[in-house]
């Protein structure tokens, strides 16, 4: 679909996957006026195809659009675009029974051709899909996480909590640095003081304490409001864990890992759903979380959430949305 300042949103059809034709002066190439979303479609045992809480992604895309001076796509149009694209790509939705899925990537960018710095008057919106196998084909593997004290990902007041390409461009060097230290992932701290935990490059972070609490950094404007994060806080509440959204300094967390008060930690997001964190590394030292393996509550929350998504556990919160 295309939006212009003059006509609003028009078009919206399914076309074969192929290259786009864009002007070299398209604003997106120069000023990164671009946003995106990520969801998954799962096939259930009866052959039907479902996605998970897509209204949350629609609302997040509207918030991202406002921050990037892009037009808002109404929720019903967002949902219709997912339905149309997944109907066309249905043969690619894997068979039921595993965690395999079809990844869905909606995105919107400034396609107007001009060189001045201002909000574009022409914007394009697309949805593409890609088959995604199970995230852990050989069983759940705990992450080694590098704590970046040099690079931040996004700042509050900047594009902080928007899901825009620029926030990922700023994360790539931190990810590279993590790999150089033998880590799987990078943990970003706040951009002002480099002391409090924000998130990983593509996942939110949670900690479970030995007195039955589940802690996660509060949303201060630089952390992506994850759909998985919100869902896990709800499932945790359902089973009597007390959720705490709070500022968490890295020193506070490593003290509690060392002291045994924090017993499990994990990262969460659409792709992995839940990925245990086994170890943190930083220029100051390294810390093994629990026994370095996958925690019991972490795995049990993961099983419940993937069960809801794949249709084997009751969807008691009405989170599933049928696509085909
Ligand atoms: N933080 C970042 C930076 C992400 O890219 C993602 C993935 N969208 C998340 C957190 C988790 O969000 P969600 O649970 O909605 O996938």
C-alpha cells in the first residue's frame, strides 16, 4: 500500500516477491525514515493458521510511526495486510506439532524522492514472510551475554522505544563486540549513565528471584515494549509470581546473581520466545546465572507460551488471532 499526503492510504494487494524500484533520492536511504514489526504465524493441529496478539504489534507500529513522522496504519488495515499475505503464503506455514513458524515482517518507509530534510509526503508499506524453523532445533541453549559499556542502542527522547531501523543500526557494533568476546548476544545499558539495564539487541530481559518475583527493567523510553515481555508478565502473575518493573542497575543485578538472590535470567522476544541467560561477561568480570543452565521457571514459562501459540495449551487470555 502507498500513502501520500494528498490521498492518504491507497492500494494494498498481494504481488509476487521481487525487487523494489526506488529513486536513489528516496528519503529512506538518507534519513532512515523507516519502521518495522515482527510476528509469527503458527499452524495448529486442525490445519488453521494463527498469529499472536497482532493488535499489540499494530499499536506499536502506530507509536513507531508517530515518532518517525510516518503516517499511522489503522489496526484493521494492519490486520488485513497480515491476513492477505499469510493467505498467499500459506503453503509456507510449517506443519503443526513443533515450534516451526512463518515469520511475518511488516515494514513502512519513506519513498518520496527529494534531498531536503523533512518528513516524506510519500510512504510505502509492505509485508514479507519467511519460513522460520524451530529456534532451538537441538534443545534450548542458554546465552552468553556480553555487557556493552561502550555503546548504547537507543536513547529516551531520541528514537528510543520505536521499532525503527536506526535503532538496529546502532546495535550492530555492540553485537560484533559481543562476538569478539565469545558471547552470543549483547546487553545494552542506558545511554546516559551506562549503568542500568535496557535490553539485548532483539530481546527484553527478565530475572527470577528466590523469593518468587519476576523482575524486568521498567519502560523508560529507551526499551522496546515487547509483546512477549507483556505476555510473560501476565503468565507469571497467573502463577503467583510477583512482577516487578523497575530500574535495574547492572551492578545491582550482578551482586544478586553472585549472592544467589537472582536464580534465573532469560531474554524474551518473538523469535526465541524465551532464551535462558547462562552467563554475563563484561570488562569488569563474568557471572554465571544459577548453574549456568536453563532454569526451571524459565523453561516452564517457555513451554506454556509456545503451547498457547502452537495450540496445545488453552488460550485463556484470548491472545490468538486467526489468519487462515
Ligand atoms: N527488544 C528489541 C530491541 C527487539 O528487537 C525485540 C523484537 N521485536 C524485542 C525487544 C522483543 O519484542 P517482541 O516480544 O514484541 O518480539
